[in-house]
């Protein structure tokens, strides 16, 4: 089962900056061979369900291993069986409609 | 690794009512032996990481098996290594502070 | 426009415990006359759109005023025009289906 | 109060494709003069609190006006008082750490 997801990991009990922890997660996701797109409030992830969630678990484990006492994560994930879809399709499909609306 | 989570599963491409699909997920979570608390916008879940996410995967698989073409889920999940905590602790801890603030 | 929402406020750059900040938000929501239900990973809120979001803004303002440097909030909110619905309806509707499934 | 947010609007009770509704929201956000970045599972938004949430309300109103019976939205939003930050800063800060880690 393929999943398109969006992951937002928030370390708690650390400093105000969380970019170090977010970067560590990004490296873990990429090392897992997952397709990712980092944005200003999370990271898009595309891959097989088990691989995606195994990588997310490694993110929590790795952050705790570096001393982060508490983590609160918010994740969106979508699956569909009507047709194949990837991250680029989703964005392209919306952008095309935004454009056609503007021109009409 | 223990996790306290909150799951909100939204079937897409079905009717306006989603309670049948939410009830099916609830049954799957309970059948997995997980502690749950159903509320008006999701379900709290407490358990071991692997058991929680295995059950969430079964929710997606079961809904698709009954014909739901597309699912968009939103999930919060938290882990901590500083101390043990369960769902009741979290609510009690906030309620105690709400009360003491009101009385002060 | 009525909205049923679920709010999860996470203070960043503070200690590991966030119950004080969550309790402060709870008091603000209740003081606004909003119907709330506190659970282990957030708070259900029911009310008119403008009142709900005005109270959520006050939560951010109040936490910052007490010195919280950064806040990351996750919120779900739903509106519908097909029929009236309240928080109890949503839970009851799912619970009824969970029960009937168990008995069948 | 400035806010950096991420919005994911899910129409319920419509077809399997939601790109038309997502495009409509995107147009509303851009027409409001808000800075946005569309990605595969939502849209980053940057702006003043009141303007951001007024635009989000217009998204719900506009979708309902075109016949969408029910909407379930998931939104992340962050505020901070320790320093100014924009969407590009957030991504750049993480990317820099990802790169330096890779090279080290």
C-alpha cells in the first residue's frame, strides 16, 4: 500500500529552535530512500506504507537518543485504491486548476 | 517505545456521513487491545508504537476493503523518555491546573 | 457558521511539561462560553466560527504574554451545511455503530 | 501577530478528486495577498493572524457556497515572539543543517 504523507515533528523541552531536530529527521527519511519535499511546516513523504512508518519511528528514536525528552508529531497520510498518484501529480493537478480559473 | 496518539480518519469519495467508517476503525483499535477514548474529532490511543501503527494500517486496509476509494488521515502522536505517562495522567494534570487556577 | 474543532497547542522553548499552558488555554476557551471537552491529546470545541477562532487567538496571545517564546498549534475544524450537528451527536453516532457491530 | 501556517482542506461528500476545491482555496488565499506555497499535502501560508484566518473562513464559505456539504480541515499554525521569521528562513535553516551534516 503506497502512502503520501506529511510529517511535522516538534521536539519539546529543548530550545526555541527546532531546525537541528527537523534536519535530523530529514536525513533519516532521505537515507531510507523515501521521496521527500521539505516545506515551511513539515515534509511531504512518498513511499510504501511500511517503509514510511519505519522511518518515522527511527526519527523519534534518533531524536530521543540525542537527548530530546519529548516529541509531539503531527502527521497527515493518505492512501487511495482508485488510481496511482504521486506527490507531483497532486500539486500539478491543483496548479492546473488554479491557472485555468485565473485565465477564465 | 510507548506512544500516546490521536487518530482522525476521513474517508473521501463516500457520502457525507463518515460514522460507519470511524466505527470500523474504533472496532479495529479495540480488537488490537489498545486503550482508546473516542471523542468528537478523533480517538485517543495508547499503546506500544508497533501495535498502534499496525492497527492504524489495518484501519486503512479495512476501509479500502469495504470500498472506500480514498482516505486522508490526520494523526498526532507523542513519545517521551523523561517519565512514564498515560492518557489519564495527561487529562488529570491539566484539569488539576484548571481547577487550581479557578479557585485562586 | 458553526464549527466543531479540536485544538492542540504546543508551547516550544519551555520545559518538558506543557500542562500549565494547556490549562491556561482551557480556561480561555471556557471563559469564552465555548463548549469544550478536554481529552488526552487536545480539546474539542464547539461554537460559532468567529468566537472559536477569536478564543484560539487569545490562547496564543496569553501564552506569549506569560513568556512562551514560540507556539506550534495543530487544529482540526469541520463545518457542514447539510444538517445541524453537535459534539455529542458525533460521538453517539459512532458509538451506536460500534455497539451494533459488536452485537451482530 | 504574524503567523506561519499550513492548511489542508478536505471536502467530504463529494467525489474522490478534491483538486478543484483545493484550487479554489488557493485562489482565495492568493487573492487575500497572503504568501503561499502549495505542496503535496497542503499549503504554507504566511501573514498577519487576522488576515490568514479571515481567508481560511472564506475558503469554508466559498466551498459550501458551491455545494460542498461538509468540510474537514487540518491546520498547523505557529507564532513566535523571540524573533522574526518567514517561510523561506524556516526551510533554509533546515536545509543548511541537512547539508552540513551530509558533508561532515
